[in-house]
C-alpha cells in the first residue's frame, strides 16, 4: 500500500500558496485494508475514507467511466491493481494531476509528503510554469462539470490561459449538448464558487468563449454587444460594465449574495427595445423578471435571490437617492425592507456601490449614496414605533392608520437628520 498527496494541495504548494485541504490517494489497497488500520468509510459513490486522527480524506485509486450522456452517472472501478497514473488520468487539469509520495510519520500514523519525489506523468509542472489550464486526457469530456470547474480556476488564477486544444474540446462538448445535461445544483455550486474567486469576470469570459454561457445563462450572454449609456464612453458595451462590476465586488471582498446581485442587476439591458437604446428605459423590471427565471432554473438559494431582486429593481433609485426628499427616501427604505433587515440593506448598498464603481473612469470614485442612505435608515430607526402605535391606538386608530403614523414619524426624523442636508453627489 502506497499513499500519495494529490490534487489542489500539491498544486498550491508548488505555487507557493497556502494549502487549505489535503487530498490523498491510496494505491494497492482494498477497503478492508484501510478499515483494518482504523480508517472510517464515508464514500457513497466511490471508496473514500477518513483518517482516524486527522479526519482528512483518503480515496482508493480508481478509474471512472461515464455511463450516460452528460453528468448522470459514472461506473467506478477501485481495486489494488489500479495504478497511480490511471488515477491521475481521470482528473480534470494537468496542474491538478501531480502526485507526491507520502511516508508514514511516527506520530498518530499521519503521512509526510516528499516533494523531492514528485510524480508528474501529464506535464502539470510545465503547465504551472507556463500558466496554462490544460485537460489531462479525453476523459475530460465525460464530465461537463469540468467546463465550469476550468472556468472557476480561470477566475482564481487570472493570469493563466486556456490551452487551445482544451478550448476546442470544451466547444465540442457544448456543441454536442453535454452542458444541457448538467444538474442545477452542480451549476449553482460551481457558479457560486467562481463568483467568490479573485477575478470572477474571467469565469464568464471563459464560459462565453466556449459557448457554455449561452447555454447555462443566456440572460447574461445577451449583454454582450448591447450598447451602454452614451455618457460612459468609451464603455460602449454592457458586458464590459458587467465584468467590471463583478471584479469590483471581488475587490471590495463582497459576500456571495452581493456578487450574485452584481451578476444579475442589469439583465434587462439585454432585452432593451431598440427604440429606447442606449437609455435602457425600464430595464429594472425586466431584470427582475429574468432574474426569477435564472433562480428557478439553477435553484439559487433564497438569500441570494432576495438581495438580487431588490438590487435589480431599486439600484437606479439608490443611485439617484441624493435627489430624493425625506418622504421618498423613507419609501425607498420601505421597499428595500431596510427596517426589518438592516444588514441585508447594507449588502444591497454594497452591490449598488459595485455597480457605480464598475465603470471605466469611476473605479476610484466615492459612493456617498451608501453612507447617506445608512444615515437616513439610522434616523428613521430612531423613531420609537411602539410609542407612535400606542398614541394612535389611544385615539381609536389602528391597522393601516398606525402604519401611516409610523411612516410620517420616520419621514420627519429623516428630514431633521444631519446627513439629510448633504449636498449633491455624483450620479453614476
């Protein structure tokens, strides 16, 4: 029995990056061999075991064969006669197919990798040096999720290029309908992980280049070639704005719901009637409708879809909030459900800031609307609503009338707040 460290742990160590998780493969062993040494079986579809002390995953060397079109099922073969090279051949990219032999340490039966004895049968080290994302073998085409994974790696390693032969293979997979068979949960999982990488725009660019974006997110793909508002020249294409907004979200270290909102906030511009270009009149409501379709199709979590819906509908109003009077400001806060969910409102404002600064020439511009709206919310929250309600009830009012009294009290509080008298701000 021989133990090897494989996958991302080896890749990141060779790149000088922090290693978060260790993946191990076991060659020349049976499940019974590992169980006898205290390893705990956890794999449902293939033999994976947890180390009895570190709880890291150890998988038996295996081969895989796709048994149905797309991502619908694999035939897994794991036995002592499966070689390390065969196991590495089933992996997605050469940079993830490097192995390091590991030797048992005396303490708690843990294993120490020996980087002086790298095993690299598919040229992963060379591709790391040349910064290339390349598939290992034709087995790549058996799992269309790998298209999304490669795009995600492009977002993480933004200075890596996609090998021409790999891009050709991906295009062929798309043309033959492989991505059509992807299950929604896997699409969302990889999309979400890609959005959280350091340059998420690269994920969209790679998906579009191979044709997968048009299949998976046609609402997003339609933004390419659509004119942007003329005052943002030379930004003449809405796709440029979208890519910049996503990267601004990464720069500001925004959480996933904000980044998803940034992806979807301008979807309606891809369906703007020709006679309203380039003003994109009414794109907010169109964006919300298209967003609903995406969320249902790839099963987006509720938190992400709720924030994205508010941002799609209200981002233009939030940008123009410096022109609003106190009453309109409070109505905006109410539409955003800011009183019940103030933290979510803060995330909504962060998404709007990413939208405002995700434009050529505006990258370093301030976004005072965010602070001003938060100050307005704080002023409105200072209203003792229970006292207002009690006073209304004492005069025989109830229900809708109490709500109107609370609304008016909040309007007065906002109008009297120090921040409300702030001067005009630059409109995005």
